[in-house]
C-alpha cells in the first residue's frame, strides 16, 4: 500500500512582496501558484490554498526519495513569477496512523513548515515529535498572555550600559521577562516570536514602555537625572500612529524628559513607510537607536533614510570582526564613520576582556553585555544607581562623568 503525505508550504517573505509590489501583484502570485499546482497534481493528489500564501498538497508516495523529488518538482515549477524569484519553505508530515483526524495531520505539517522557516540549512523539513511540544508551548502562550499582562506577570528587566573610559553606568536597556506563577521564568525567545506573529507584542511593549518611564520618574525623584532607558520598538508599531499616541500619553502621565526614554529600532527594518514614522518620532524629540547594526545587509542604506542618533553594534557582528586583523580594521572604520556622521556608538553583547580592550583601542566607549552585567530586575538596578549616588556625594564632580545631572561614575564594575 502506498503511503500518504501532507505537504504544507508558503512563500518566504511574502509580506515584503506585497509591500514592494502591491497587494494586487501578491494576489497574482497566489493565482499563479494555484494554476501551476493544477497542472502538476494528478487525480490522486489534492491541493488547497489554506489562507494567504499557505498552500497544502496531500499526495500518495512510495519512497521518501520519490516524495522529495515531487516536492522539488513543485518548487521548480512555482519558484519564478514574471521577473520575481519566489522562495518557499515546506513542512511534510508522513501519515503513520490513518485513523488520525485530518486536522491533526494538517497541524503536524504546519509545525514542520514553521520550523522550516527558521532553518537556514534546508527549506524542506519533515515532522518530528518534538514539534508537538512547540505546539503545546504556543497554545499555552496564546491562552495565558492576556492574563499575564493583567496580573503583571511580565516584568521589566534592565541591562546596564557602561562607559569603558569613565568606568560608569551611562544608561540601561529595558527588556521583558515573563515570570509565570506555575512555570516560573519564561524567556523571550520562547514567547516573543509567538506574540509578534499574533500581534500581542503591542500590549507587551506598551506595558514595558510605561514601566521604563515610571522607572525614569523614580530615578528623577531620587536625584538621578542622567540615566536614560531605551525601549524596543517593534516593526508593527511603526506602521501606524498608535505608538506615537501611546508614547505621548506615557510622557504626559509620568512627566519625564522625553530624551531619557530612548527608542531602539531594529536594523533590519528597511521600509519607506517605517522610515517616515521613525523620522516623525525623531522630530517629536525622541532619541533613536539603531539596534543590531551589522546583522543584515541594509545598514548603510537605512542610515540614509532614518536620522538615528546611536548605532548599536550587533553581538555577532562584533564577534565576527574580532577574529582577524582585517575584521578589526572594518570595526575601526565603522567607529570612524559613526564619529564623522555625529552618531553615538554602543557595542552589544560584550562578554570578554579582549573585546573590551579592542573596543577601547578603536574608540568605541559605550558597551553593554555580560562582561559588565546581565539583565536584572529593575529594583536591583535601582539599588545599583543609589549606591553610585551615595558614593558620588563624597566626590568632586570633575572626578566623574557629568552630563548636566547626577554623577554616575564610581560604580565598581566586576572584573573577570
């Protein structure tokens, strides 16, 4: 008896195609794929457009080699439309229990497809049982996320930013952690992809923005007036005006200096509409940080489009540049470029003394990473700042880092 397989696939980066060429062109792509599948599939092979760019084929097959050859045939037929190259990812579930409900078979193919989207080695993945755990985790997150905000299970952690030369804290980045009453710590890599996909990232970000502003207000009330906190701004926020309204409401409520609530925008965001939104935020007085600079291929183009104030060098970019003299030279030129453009620079993910020494030598003074401190609960970071404040009351201002506010220069950083 021949076996049965569920093949589910979609277009990698279909949203980008819609953004670049318009939704009408995107619809034509989907019609093209449907027509081609009608030509390829015979009477014992069934296909359907499940939603948007997600398609599924149910087919009989003899051997896995035969099945893979069929998928490659499909891919070849549908990979080009007009002058546009289409890249697909395929998830495959080979049926072992024919009494299983069809929906369960489809779910397994979907799990494999979603795993394939994150796989850089192959665009075709076969279902594995561990994918089921991912499905359960996703379901748990979706069912628990609203209560997590209402019950304040999401907590703001702060990771300090340091000046190498001044040996002091110069700010912090606000990060989110999920402390579940039963499961304990749920890390961002588990829940962020899910809430980005379903749109709940908005509520979580708004919550962290307000927590960061409240922290800044608390610092100002204590006399600490020069410790800015940066918050992440997801791509979804830059597609409408809601984020601007939320930010203005938070500023009005907390009465903080808007220059102290810095906005981090990911480097890979390269869209004219989004650049326009970023420009509006800049004109409204916010300080903009380009997050993950060096992680993609569009960094320099984005610098032309968006008036960033600070570049945050990506952790992997720094690691890659550190392994050779040529890489260090490239890193040095990035520092020089930032200086000539009047941009601040901060190195992310700094973990070793060697990295600190290289960055110091080439003139990159501001750093963030485990070498200095891991992300910590807001209260722990606040106590760290208070310690600075107490010590600096006994010091002359010209011995520390001053920027129109309280000196934050004498904190004794851990040395590894």
